[in-house]
C-alpha cells in the first residue's frame, strides 16, 4: 500500500503523489523486491536533499518523474509499466480457474471467464508464465500449477469422453429416441437420453445450455426430478452414463479386435496350407522328371544325350523334307515331258529330268 510520507533519520518526508509506489500485491506481477529497493533509494535521496536544505519546491517536483539518477528512474518506470494494478484478487482467481477449465491455449475463453478484454488478459498471461514463479513465490506457484495441471487432465478426459460420445451417438439414426444404455434404461431411459443427447450437442460441462434443452423437452415436462435437477446431480448422472458408454465401446473394440485376430489366424493357416500344397506339387513334379531317382550327374548326362538325339532327328527330318521336294519337282518335269511327247512336240528336253540335287532344283541355300 503506498505511503504518503516516509521516515528518514527521524524526520517525516512527504513524497509527491506521482512519485509514490502504487498498491502492489503478488498477483499483480510487480517486481516488488526491486521496486522497494529503488523506492528506498529515492527516499534516501529526498532525505539528503532535506538535510542539505536544497529540497526543490512543489512546482519543480511536480515536473519530475523521479529524483533518482536517469538510469534508475527509467528502470523504475519500466518495472511499474510491467505490473497490472487494475487486477483484483478475484480477477486473479478467475484467471487461474479459466486456465484450469478452458486451457492455457484458449485465452479468449479465459478472458470471458474473467470478464476482461484480451488487451489485458494476453499480456498478463504472458508475464504470468514468464515471471510467475519468481514474482508469486514458490508456494503460491506450486499451488496454482497443481490446479492448472489437474484442470488440464480433466480437459483431456473430457475430450476423450466427447469423442466416445460422438462414436456412440453415430450408431443410431435417431439417437434422442433410440439410445439404449445398460442398467436402468427402462426406469431412467428418457431422462438419460435427454441428458446425453444435450451433452453431445452443447459439450460436456456446459450445464446451463444443457439445462435449457431439458426444460424445453416435451417428453420431460412432467419429470419433476429432472426439472429440478442441480448442476452437481446433472454432472454425476452424465458421468455415470459416460462411464457405461466407455465400457460398452471398449468391450465392442475388444470383441472386434478378437474377431480380426481370429480372421488373421485363419488367413495365415490358409496361406500355410497353400504353400504346403505348392511345395508338395513341386516335389512330385521333380520326382516325375527323375522317376528312377538316378544320380544327378548321371541324370544330367542322360538329358544331354536325349537333347542331342532330338537335334539329330530334327536334322534328318529337314533333309528328308528336301528330298521329298526334289522328287516332287522331277516328277512334275517328267509329267510335262510325257505330255509334250503325246502331243507330238519335236523339241522335248529329257535331260532336265534328274534326281541329283543341285542349285537349280533346291536353291542356293539348300545346295
């Protein structure tokens, strides 16, 4: 709390208003230790001026920001500009609660929780994370960090529950009227369906919006228990149903995983059987090529002999085809000569008829 006067060597020294330190508390994030040191130095400077009888008049002091040396005066001014004197203790508690419930990345929601603009909340959050441990003190920093970490874990859990709820709702074409739970569905089914449906619509934790939906639900007009339900009771009931949904989804995933594993095992067995049969067929084919189970080297020589014999047979067949063509050619010439004799031709060339193979009969390649 700022003081109007300070004691120096038994004398009360009046400090001008604009040179006094503002009211400072740890949550305002002032560097109070350094500012107090500078303030004490300024007080001593005022005392020295008083002792020397050279204290400036009021008009002169009103024009000065500080009577400290220039560097110290600038340091004091800078340190004062880094604090947030407009933030009350209640604002600080709301800030911590906002970080815990909304997340440190969602500063817009934190600002809405505090009822302040982003122009104030954003620089305050930056200084809080940069200098908070030093300025708040180890004990207070540890306390708020526990609260924020716990809130962050709750946010992660809420995200998981929200995703599971969406997965559960996707199983129904009309979830508001078709949802089925485990125990208590017959007695509390309509109430639970309305709660879960509204929770999925507005998000876990938005109990005011969920309550408004419930009050507008035509099917629950005469459900006085739900019409008068408190936020705590609502949270407890939704948590109960969400745990049941989580259990059912986990069981369904486990059953599907088991089914997929069994299908995988069946496919492995099928592949092994196909491979076994393929190997068996390969062995049988290899045995059919060497039915007498001869020595591999001897069996190879036999194969070489068979290949040579097949080649020789192909050569003989080619030569036989050439001879047949030559015979057909000479038979044709003989038939032509016979027809010429019968016609009484005078010039009949009988010398062209010969069974000797030559270039003129079989061509250059055959000769």
